C-alpha cells in the first residue's frame, strides 16, 4: 500500500515483555510524529492482560497527533481489535467508504496474527504503519523491543514479511 503521496508503507509490530518500556517507546514515536520528524498512518499501543485479552490505545484523537495520523489509523485499530471497536467507532464512522478497500482483510488478519504471536501475556506492543522513508527513525525508537515483526504494505494490498527479530 502507498500513502497519498505515493510512498510505500511498512507495518511494524514491536513486542515488549515490559509494558512501561513499550509505553516509553510509544510516547517517543508519538513525539516524533507530533514534531513532524516522521509521518505515520497508524500508531497504537497494545497491551495483553493476565487473561490474554488485548487492549488498545490509539493516537488518532490525541492533540498534535490527530493531524499526523490519517483516518486509516483509526479504522485500522477499530477493525482489527474488537475490544477497541466501540472506542474507535466514531473515528471509523467518519473515515468514509474508501477506507474499507484500503484496509484489506488480509492485512487485518496479518496484523492481528502478528500481535497475538508477538505480545506476551502481561506485555505490550506497538503497532505502527509508516512511510518506508522513516524506517531508520522508527527502528531507532523500538530498539528495546523483544520481538519485531516487519512487513511491507503494497498497492495490491499484499503483505510481504521482510524480517522478524
């Protein structure tokens, strides 16, 4: 998938056994986005409680980030993670019919699979979709992750996994 400027996008799921470290890195990514150092299409913090249930915080409604994160971000979080569906329903409703074709079911399934595989019970993860040009900045920010799933999103909505750390 490419963004509206034609740049190819990447999807990273960075998993952490320590939730506070994940939140620190998530906050660092939010700051980079708010300061226009990077542009992200989606940015969410996922936690897995002791029962294995996923909980999601997304950045689509946060001051300074909302303008950076496109409507795809809110829809992505709302469609992939059922616990967040009601929370982000307003965002999803405002996105419009075009987003449905952008967020293909294969992509949603892959992200959910990556999150379920990577994020341990009691741990956290960061889901970020960003232009490939920001790979270095994103990777510098998530160096403390225990695991990273990296995928390229392409125009044909296929995912290509490049590496898992």
